[in-house]
């Protein structure tokens, strides 16, 4: 692993972890995106050079073929990161959609008849 790649992983994961610990939901969503990208960098960093992961062509030995498993893990990490960001944004929308600005707060429709004017 080269030094610039190691520094990119450290900065991405460190900044993502710092943003996730904030109270602002936009920063939490941005931190989740950065953590997801950091995970993809970690998964794809130890790859070794090789040919395409296809077996059956002439002259290609199975030991010289690149391993497709890190690529599959990276794709899975991207999908999971997208799902988590979608969940955080849905929670932020729910929080700002309620009258008092918090989930589970009573709305104006649940007031009793004596409270309505």
C-alpha cells in the first residue's frame, strides 16, 4: 500500500467519523458518505495487479487472474452506504416536517375539543 493511498484512507475515515459525531443531520449524512468511501478505499487498496477475472482464454493461468471478491465487497459497501444515507435523510425530513421539529411530537390535529378554538 502506498503512502498517498494510506493518507487518503486515513483522512477520509477520520473526517467521516468526526462529521458523524456532530448534531447536524446534514453533517451526519456527509460523514456517512465519507465513511462509505473510506470503506471502499480500504477494500480496493490491497489488490494485486493481474488480468481480467475471466478464466478460459488461451494462455491465462488461474494464478495470474485478478480476484473479483474485493470488487464485489466494494460494490456491496457502496450499496449499503447509499441505503444508510437515504435513511439518515429520511429521518432528517421527518424531523423537519413535524411542527415542533422533532420526531414523535404531537401535531395540532391531536388536540382535545376544549383546546381547539
